[in-house]
C-alpha cells in the first residue's frame, strides 16, 4: 500500500519493497537540466527533486525488479527490468509507458546511452548478450552474443566521441573488459583480469584511452591505461585498494573518489578535497556527477542516496536526519507539527501536510536517553541532586521532580506525562508516581521488597506493572497494581524475558510480548481475556491512537501495521528499508508517523488504513 506522504526527513532513497533479489540502490542518473535525480532499486525507479529531496514520480514495471534507469534527452526515462528481461521507455513527467521491448533473457542488468542520446546499449543475462536500440525510431538495431562470458554486464559506457562502447563483465573474479566499435558493433579487443572490490573502467576525455583498476600480486591495486582502439597497455600506477575512477566536470576539472574523501583536480594539481561520511559507498555504478558539474551523488549503506554540493560542500537535502529516527511526537496545538529525534542528536519539527521543516535543535553530546519526545512535548531530563529537571523546549517550561538517589528502577507512561520509580527506603521499597507536567507526587506506596523492577505505568499513573525476581523454571511474577485502590490487583506468572509494552490509553488493557512476532492484549481486570496479534517478524515499537481504538506496530522488516483493538489487521504499510524504530498517531488520528533505522520518517494519512 503506497498511500503515504514523506516528511522532510526523507532523503533520496528506495523504500523496502517485495524481496525480488535486488536490494539497495541500483543506479543513479541526473536529468539534463541537473534538477532531477533518478534512482533505481527494488521494483521501482523514482524521480526526486534535487533541492527539496521530494519524490515526484514512481515508475513500476509490474512486480519486476528494476536494475537500472537513465534519463534520456527529450524528457524521457529508460529502465531495465528483470524477470523476463525488458527495456521500457517512459515519459519523464507523467510516467506514461511509450515503448517496451522484452524477452532479452532472464534480466536486463545495465544500460548506457550514447553521447548524442540516440543509441541505447543494454546488457542482459541468461544468456549474456548486448542489445542495441535506436531511440529515434524505437527499433532494435542489433543483438550481440557474448562468447565465453565472464558474467553479466557489470557496467557499460560509450566513449565521449560515441565511436566506441565499453563492456565490463563481472560475476565473481575474474572480470573481462570488452571494447566494441559502434558503427558495425564488432568486437575490437578484450582483456581479462582481477579487480578487488568494485571493478570499474572509464574512457579518457579524448576517447583515446581506457583507465581501469586491476588487482596484482599481494592484492596490490593499480590503475592500468589501455589504448582505446587496440587494447595495448600504455601505463600502470599503483593506487589505494578502493580508489574510484576520475569523473570529468564541465569546466575541465576532475573528481576522484577515495574511501573517505573526494578530490577535485585541475590538470595534475589538487584543487580541493572534501571528507565523506563512512557510510557512503564508492561503487562507481552508484556515483554520478550532474551535467552542470554542481552535484555528486552517492549511495549509502542504508539504501538511500545523498548529494554533495561540490562548490559549497554541503550535503543535500540539508533538512534531513543522518541516522536512525528513534522518537516521534505530534503537537497538540494548531497548526499540527511533527517532531522527530534521531541518533544524530537532532530534534527536527515538520509540517506533516507538506513535509517542510520548521525548526531544528541539536542535542549533540547529550545522552540519547535524556531527550524525550511524546505527548506533543520535546524535553530534556537533567539529573539533579535529589531530583530531575525537565526542560520542555516546545512549551518553554521547566518542571522539577523530587526524587531520590536510591532509585532502583523507573518507567515512563507512553505519553511521557507520568514517571514511576521504585525507590529503596531503608529495608523497604516504595513506589512513587509523579506527574511530569507540574511535578506533583500522585502516589507514594509501600510495596513488597521482592519487586525487582518497573515495567509499565498507565497515563494517569493509577496502574503500574512491577516484576519480581526470577522463579524456578525461568518464570517471573508480573504484578499489576491499581494505586487508586492502594493495593496490588493481580499477579501473572510469565516466562522470563517477555517484554511489557504498556497500557492502552483507557488503561483497560496491558500489552505483552507473548513470543517473537506475537503481542498479547491482556485485559487488566480479567487477565484471562486476551487478544493476540501475529506478525511474520519481531515487533520493535508500537503506538496507540488517542481514541484507544487503534494500535500501530513496527517490526524488524520495516513493516508498519495498523490493528483494531479487537485484533483485526486493518493495513500493512511498507516503506522503510530497515527496522521501524518509532511510531506516533496525531491527536485526531488523521495521521500516523513512522521512523526507521533508515533515517527516514514517513507520514501515513488515515485513508491508508480506513479502506
């Protein structure tokens, strides 16, 4: 189901889609005006606005994986598909299919476009072959069988003058480089070799030479230069293992990729260099420079793509989390704002309807556990002598909570309005419950010394769950307290290690993890009454709608599911490429926000689960 909006935390990325044997970002391609970025991966190709990072078009060829995609002059896009081997030509604004050629083996793996934009070269597998198209007439020109192939075409490229085409074949080691002339498409020469890591080969700017990286004795790496028309080796220079190719810029400069930095040369002189984050990959198939020379694109390990402005050194989009989104909350005021907190230490605020960022605050150097987002609040918890100080940055308030140095265990309500603590008081143990909005102590109750830890507290603080010491056989006692009655209400014996997720907003139901991928909704007053929710993967996070009739869960496969409180699955929403780490409903229940380990936050409108 794709009924979702993407808030500004989204970067150029591919959502998790049906597992069809392709993961991550396959290729990237800039439009001729350098304003759009085209990415392929999973079962889709997607077009993004470069400045904003917003998705503007999704292209799908049924359920087939899309291995490669290119912008074509004249407002067109061409894609390569698997599961039947097809090449499809699309209108780049509307996504209308203009032409489709199929039946090229098992899959089409790679694409290259001639400098004049007229000729398309496709690399196929099963069997390995090359297919040449004339895009002006929409006809297939030639099909070339690759004899004694070393594997599918890893990369394809035309020489700058368009007279030669380069094919790099690779499956495992070794690799083979083949060069064809493009008039009659005859093979001029081929060379075999080894290339540790990602192999690459590129033409020189004058089309006279081909530079390629090869691996020699003791895994030493070299850049070897061949004469483009004869294949004669004319030079060889030792380099770092992961050195990437040089990419030309329109003003005559060159960009060279190293594992941790990007170098800009003018002639033989190094003009500048820029550090790169460690999760950017140097795979030449996933690196591209825009036609105007302003942007360099990189694929990340989390299957997203980011851009580097080569002049200002800024990463685009700037308004984006760089690491997993760990907490979410919607404001209770108008206009509604979504706040997100990520492991990069920043809290960002967004308008959910547009995804526009309206604020950012950095908590770099602050403990992740000390920043709390929930119930429309964003606050930091500082530990003071004899208490805690809560500073709410959304409402500009400070609240001091009286506490003790002898806190054995603590638990927050799901909306963070209530904090419960188990406190050592001499030989006794006391249960203290405070309202974090004004600091009032709501309950201070003597409990049994066998209560080892707190697991959950309800939104009013009246209902609390404590857990005793481990019993023989690997069980523990789950103790349910109703503090409005001043006493322990029930005891449940459960296997050790079962997680207690918390209470529903009406406090009538307790959510337990019965087993990996199974949640139990247990009635507080009648624990024998239970509803089970089952998922194919392990649950990682959950959230209740304010009305208490809906429950959303996120799992380790990147799936968001919405359930009715009676256990019916209403919708399964796929969009994250990693574990779903945070969920939040808006106060009116018209939006659901999800955050993931892929550093992305998604906004799902209520129509995604209402039918």
